C-alpha cells in the first residue's frame, strides 16, 4: 500500500512539473511576443516623434511666412476710368 501511495505521489509530482514546464513555455512565448510588440511600438513612437518635429518646424516656417505676408502692404489695383453717363437730350431738340 505504501508503494502505491509513493507511486501516486511521484506520478502527481511528475505531472505537475510537466504542467509547470508547459505553462513556463507558454509564458516565455507570450513574453517574447510582448517584447516584439513593445519594440514595434517603440519604433512607431520614434517615427511619430520625428513626424511631430517635422510638422512643428513646418508650422513655424508657415507662421513666419504668414506674418511676413501680412506685413507687406497690399498691392493696389489700378483704378478703372469711371464712365459718366450723359443725361438724355430729349428736350433739346
């Protein structure tokens, strides 16, 4: 009877160790996937920072250009000759 109990305990220990190893493998795989995702997100974050910097510089230059255009006096359009209408000559007969 003792042999059966010891054998059962040994079997339980072996099964639990194999399950723990399987879970450990799954955890490692998940950990590697998460590391890959983090690396991709960090790369994307760097690209987005570069885009923000470029857009900020472009925005600043456009603001400067806008201010310089506002500062220039507007060009006057050449005035067109006004046409005067003559009164009707009906009564001058």
